[in-house]
């Protein structure tokens, strides 16, 4: 009993109340996440369109999401965390309802693009807000809890989607929009804005540049010039091309093996169940290791899961593949978000998270192209062996990046300590001279 209480405390304790309100809002949003997972089925089923058209619509959604993540990151730093979160959620709800009424080819295509442009803008704001709220030592745990809420809500929505469709497919769009709107209302009422004061100062500096005071404008270019971070995003993108074979190469291979879509659905459902059951225990276990090593190890586990398919493609092997790759996903996702928060200055966290989001959105576009091309030209075994080989290379890069991150964090801490020491000296001198400390530091 004591051990159970200790585990619960180390998992859920010590985080601010505002984080839990944001967590609840995220869970509510995902409880109604009906539309996107079943949109391709909706197009090819009730709307009787081709699979090619469904793929093109999915690509438009992905393109919109890629743009949305970066724009959302810029807005997060420019207008604030909370306004971006609320605005993006309300826009997402509105575009989902409109998409529910789309029937023509152009309406469906433009509707999917509009949903994509709205749907990913909240992620940089949410991740930046978590970094603002939670101390650096607890951020991996906080991001893991957020990821857990996403999968908990997703598992519920997939379990009840059949019940919802009894009222008609348009009900899916209304229900999704309703939970998204409720999420926005919860954030508006219960979650404080964590936008740092430096964001306001950055706005002032942007206008002072035109006057010619010699200051450099800090914006998206600052992020793109961060070589360590860009190397991290590029390596993550390569790893995610492997991981996203879960949604592209894996179903293609299972179909070629004569397995049905229903069988794929049942095996794929193992992913969500394992994340709900294991995300927090595994996160507690990995907390003792440096983040670079966790990313390297998680990548190897993902590659190893796909590599197992080179030894056979039975149902049992597919199940084992999903189990192993899910363990890698559990280690990778919250750790990557935490490293992004570590590398970003407070007033640039939105932009950093937005660029990091590109690795996810673009990999979802690239993975089907890569997986399909390799499967068509060479077959399954080369694809799965190649997945493991690629993750071996990404592991080496992550280890190197991890060392750079630790050096940057150590240097930042040293600079902060020196600044505090200097401030203490200035204050002490002012007091000794009979001055007010505020006047000495102005």
C-alpha cells in the first residue's frame, strides 16, 4: 500500500493546479476525437469516393497541419499562449462542422485543408504552456501525462464511435466540434495565461529595430539558426518516417499477407491500450537516464519492433511488432517535447514547439511514400531491415545531440547563477551606500 501511494505521488504529485485543468481540457477534447481517424472511411464509405481521392484529401489535411503548427508557434509567442489555444480550438470546431456538410469534390478538399490549418495550431501553445507551468525537472513527466490523456481520450472515442454513428455520420462532426468547444471554454475559464513578460518586451523590440538601436529581431529565424535544435528536428523527422510505418507500411504489408482491415484494427488497438497502461510507469523508470540516451534507446526499440517482421509476418509477429514499437513511442514522445522546451528561451517556446511539430506532420506525409515505394520495389523484408538500420543511425545522432543539450543547459544555469551573484552584489552595495536597491538596479 505504501509503495502504491509512493508510485501515485511520484506520478501525479507536485504539479501545479493549472496544469491539471489543462490536462482535463485536453482529455475532454480527445474524448470526442471522432472525425479525423474515420474520415478516410467516411469518404470511401458513405460518400462513395475512391481511395485515391481519400488519399489526396488526407495529404491536403497534412499540408494544412504542417503550416498550422508553425503559424501556431509564432502566434503563441506573439499574441500569447491562452489566446492561441482558445482561438485555434474554436476555429477547429467551426471547420469540423463545416466539413460535415461538404459533399462536392472541392468542398471536401478545401474543408480538409481548413481543418488541417486549424487543428495543429494549438499544439505549440499547449506544449509551451506546459513548459511555462512546470519546472524543468518535471517536464518529461508532465508531457507524458499529457500524452496519456490524449491516448486515454482517443481509446474512449474509438470505443464509442459505433454507438455515435447510429445517429448518423454527421453526428460525429457535431460531437467532435462540441468537445473541442468545451475544451476551449475550460481553458478560457480555468487555465491562466502563462505567456512570459518577455513576449511583451519582444514586441517592443520588434518596433525598436526599425529605429536602429542595434538590437537583433528575435523570431522564427532565431529558431532556424539554432543548429543543435534543427539537427534534433531533422533526426526526429527521420525517426518518425520509420515510426509512421505503423500507419502506412504495416497495413500495406498485412493486406499483402491476406489479413483483413478488421484484423489490422484489432492489432492496432493494442497501441492505445499499452500507452494507457504503461506510459506513466515507463516514464518513471526512464527518468533516471539522460534525455539523449532515452531518445536513442527509444528509437532503437521502434526500429527493432519493425525489424522483427523480417523474421516472419504472422499475426503473432505483427502483434509483437506493435507491442515493441509502442514501448519506443512511450519513451520518445514526451522526451522530445521536453528537449524542445529545454532548448527554447521562454519567449520563443511557441516557435520552437511549432518547428518541432513539423517533424511529425511532414513525416506523416513522407512515410507512406517511402514505405509504399520500398514495398513495391523490394518487398517487406528490406523495408523492415532498413527501418532498424535507420534507427541505429538516429540513435548515434541523438546521443551526440543529448551531449550538446546538456552542455547548453549547464552553461545557461551557470550564466543565471552569475547574474544572480552580480545582482546580489549590486543590491548589497546599494544598501551599504544607503540607496534603495530598486534604484541601483533600474
